[in-house]
């Protein structure tokens, strides 16, 4: 049973009061509103300041589907731990990890990228993001019939590529992703981090807005708490309505714990 935070953050704040907190935060749709083109989802200066203050007080990890390089570039705070590619790449001042998807999966990924480059040329406004160990196809500005047609054509290409079994297709909010078949996800990365350095023995709070974040929620279950951004979600302990509420919540946590 997930509880609504729109009436105030007090129920959550009282549970973390005495805890040594570790924050696991998604980026798009959680810290910043989702942009039609992911390149435009810039971190506002005020959010950057808030993250700096949080990272001075708690352990903070940003856990995203973006590539590690892109994520670090967008946030740019040294003390933070960055998790890119849904957990496949991890980098912090104390440790780094890169999941090896293997040569054959890598080759399939690049052939899929080549075919999808042709597809997005046919559909203006769609975006292909090719990352080191995965790729994402964004179609936020398509709707109705064109969305259906585009999705069908994309799936046809991806299902063909994935029949050999090295990669798998996953989805989210108007996004199709091609990732390694290996069952390593945001939740695996969160667990891995929680066993390391100053993250050991912390109380994790995981905040995210999409299907892939639910793996992280499961990883903190019984150890900490989770918040889904954007409405009710059964798998989360709490939910709030938007990235603006996430920022309010983080400010309230900072205030409560300072
Ligand atoms: Mg997100």
C-alpha cells in the first residue's frame, strides 16, 4: 500500500529522523521534468545547489538510464555517485564499476543502432540515444496513429535483433530501450552500492518515476523507503505528483535533518 505525500512530507520525515540517510535519485521525470528531446532536460541552477547541499549532508547517488558520461556532464557535482545505463555503469569518488555486456551483445547493439538510425529519419522528432552498453528510442512527440505505426516499425527491427538472445527490449514512458539480456538493473546497482564504502549501514531512500525505478524500490524494501513520482504506484512506500514535489521533499529532508 502506497501513501500519498500531497498532504505533507511529515509521515516520511518522521521515519527518517534518526537515520543516516542515503538518497538514490532518478534524473528524468524525478529531478527534472521529462523533455521531448532528452538533450533538453537541463538541471536548473537551483536544483544543482540543492543537490550540492544534500551531498554535503548525506550519501547521494543519481541512478539513471542515461549514459554515465551524459549524467556526469548534466549534474557535475564531484561528491555524488553516478549510476548510468540503468545500473551498468557506476562511478563515485570511492569506487567505479562497468558491467561487461560481452562482444556479441555489443555487435548486436551496433547493428540495431544502424537500422534504427534509418527509422528515426523517417519520423521527425523521434530521438535515438546510443549509449555505450544500451540504446534508447524516444518518441514523446508522437501520439495516436503515428505513435502506433512508429512503435510497430521499431519493435519489428528490435524483435529481429533480439532473437539471438544477447539483448532484450524494455520500455518506459514513450521510450523503448535495448539492453543486455543480463538481469542487472537499477536495483542490482543500488544493492551493489549499498555494500560499499560510506553507503554501508545507511538508510536508503529511493525516488523515481518510471518502471525501471521499481527495481530500485525492490532493492531497498525492508531496509529503507521508496517514493514514486507521478501518481499512485503499488510497489512504492509513498508517492508524489511531480518533479516539483520531489524537490520540495528533498528540501524538507534537508531542513529536517540539519
Ligand atoms: Mg525517470
